[in-house]
C-alpha cells in the first residue's frame, strides 16, 4: 500500500475499532511537510485538511478514517483546526 486510503464512518463505528484508546492530536490551520515513519491510521473528529503527495491529493474532513502508508512523504494544508485520534500499524482494509 503506497496511497492514502479513506473511509467515512460514524463516531459509533469508529469507537468499535477502539479509538478511545488511541493517541490524540490537534493542529491549528497551517501548512507543513510530513513523512510517516510507520503506517498510521487516524479517525478525524473535526477539521478540514488537504494532504498532497507526489501523485495524490486527499481532502480529509469530519468522520473520516484515514490510513497513511509507512514512508509516505506529503504536505498537509490544515484549513480548519483538526482533531484526531491515531494509532500505528492498524489496517482499515
């Protein structure tokens, strides 16, 4: 897997995956480069973000489960403060 994968789901569905025990992160509007040292899966509680890679542009908003592959290099454009729960090496496929 070398692409960002997204799936829309309710908070109730996400809680069944165990998101209450995942790490939390939030970020104010900004633009920054990022590289994923591990595969990361995140559930977005709120926010509006565009993540750009060399061959993909993904719009991430409330209620999305997102998987970022290990080694992915990207640019985050946080348009509205993002609040997410995340964990590593958790497959959504």
